[in-house]
C-alpha cells in the first residue's frame, strides 16, 4: 500500500549533451525511496519537437517484475483560443 509516491525522470545522456528530447523514462518510488514502478513514455520525435507541451503520448507503467499495471493515453488535442473545447485530457 502506498500513501504517497515520488517520481524521478531518468535523464538520457544523449538528451543532456545534445539538448534533444528522447522518450521519457520515470522511476516511481515509495516514501522510502524504493522503486515500486517504472514508467516509459511512448511518442514520436515529430510530436516531441513540434507539439512539445501538448503532444500526444502513451505512458506504460510496470511493476518491478516488468508486468504492465497501468496505461495512460493522451491524444493530441488543440488548446488554442479558437478551440477551447479541445483542452487536454488523459
């Protein structure tokens, strides 16, 4: 049972050196700092470069045995003032 979680993004060496964004990976830890889940964001290079904050993605969260326990999908949606009804949703 978890009463809180701590999420750490793993920084890729290529991302740090070149300043380019790669698919994000996260460690999800309990309050003692023990890893309980691991998450990987899936999306395309095109999405990361051109649509960065509003990009579509799928995040797959797996437990320590590698079994997927949660999938989070966010479709690409426009959030401009011309389309206020198309705000982001997960």
